[in-house]
């Protein structure tokens, strides 16, 4: 009887552990993988390999839930990470509870390589003998530009990039100011980081806009190539300010409307409609 009971406990423990690992993997791939890797180098944010050995678990939980709160609390290390990665804020995840974050940390721990010295770390990936390496998809700058401004429709009918974002390039129409200017995005988060963001949609507005209208791999590479090109030629472009242009345009439109309204108001009828009829009737008596 004791043997059976022990077997059941072991089985339950295995099932619970496997379930937690699966949850951690799913959440990491859905939430974290757009900006972070495990042992494959930096993207938008730092490589998370062995992060469990670098920070206490409670600190990691607080940072995942609200990185900006940790930074504003005076945590010097959190502030240094923020500055080291071009002050790109990590989206808050108040929707994750402590247990879910612990599952993600456990997944990272399980998949982290052995600790290496800085000199031994490399981004080179060598294919195993006899294996087939997937062909690299090359991005096209001109196609990326046309996708960005909407001259070419996205395959899954997602919204055009410049409806929210602007880039400073002379032959590209100024875009929206609802989201961050992407002129120097390649310098800020690297080309791989751009691809990660476009594929993983880590920001709430992007996720809402593209969750069922995802970008294809070719579109991601084309847009990344375009943004890399924009970054490279930024110094040679005329400085533009889409925000000021939109403000001036809006102000001018309001002024024109006020002038037209004033003209119509000036010519308004100052008496009742039947006044002229009344006057004629009075004269006839």
C-alpha cells in the first residue's frame, strides 16, 4: 500500500512539474521571446541565460510585473539595464501572477547553457554534420519602404506602419506620432531586435493591431532591412518634425473654418422670415 501511495505521489509530482514547464515555455515564447533570447545574444533586451543566478527570484518577479516601478524606486542596477539598452521600456506585465513568472524563470533556468566567460561567448551557430540549414530570407529595402508607407498592402491586411510611426527619410511621407519615431530603431534595438518585435508583438497596441493579422517572415525581413537603411542614411536626411507639421496643419485648418463661419454668420438673416411680407402688407394699407 505504501509503495502504491509513493508511486502516486511521484506520478503527481511529475505531472505538476511537466505542466509547469509547459506553461513556462508557452509564456516565454508568447511574452518574452520577442525581446529576449536564452543563450543566443541580446535582442531588444538582454540575454536571459542564467538570469536566475544573477538576481533573486523576488527581484525578478517585481521587475517583470513593472520594470519602471523598480527603476523609479532607486534600484541602481535596474536603472543601469534601462540605460544600457537605449532606454527602451520593458512593457509591464501585471497580468502575470507570481506562479506564472516562477514558471518562466524555471524554463529559462532549464534551457540556460553552462556559465561561460565573456571571451567564450559567441553568436556563431554551427550546424550539425548532415543537418539541413534553413535558407536565410533576405530583406528588400525598397519593398520594406513600400510596405511601411502602404504602397504595398500587408499580406494579412494589417494596418500600415506609418499610421502610427514616423521615419526621417526625404522620399518617405511623414508618418503618425502616436508611437515612437523609428528612424534610429536599428541602433537602439538592433536589426534582430526589430525582427523580434515584429514577430512577437510585445507591446499592447501592436498586439491588438496585428494579433490576427500577423506579418509574414518575408515582410518582417523587408521592414527590418528598410529600417536598417533608414538608420544608416539618417545623418544625410533633412531634419523633419512630423509633430510640428501636424500641429501647424491642424491650427491652419481651424483658422480657415473660423473665417468661413464668420462670413456665413455675418450674412445671416437678422430678422424673422416673414418680416418683409409684413412690411409689404403695411404699405398696401
